[in-house]
C-alpha cells in the first residue's frame, strides 16, 4: 500500500487517484443557501483479490 504524505493541489490528487486505477466520471454540483459543494465521481473495476491482500 502506498502512503501519501502531501498533495499540493487538486490536480495532483486527481492524478494520484488515476494512478491507482480510478477513472474520473464527472462532477455533481450541489448548493444550498449557505454553501456550494462539488462532488467528484470516480469508478474502478472491482478485483476480488483486493479483499484478501495483506492478510
């Protein structure tokens, strides 16, 4: 397992997730009277072997 010490910006975070096999799917913007949020959606193919790694 890789450990992240520091990510400088949003683009580095997205690149890191992509390097782990995650695929960017899109954004969902949410807002209400007090704030605005953006949800970033990723997907990844499930590998059943990942459930038993490291045990």
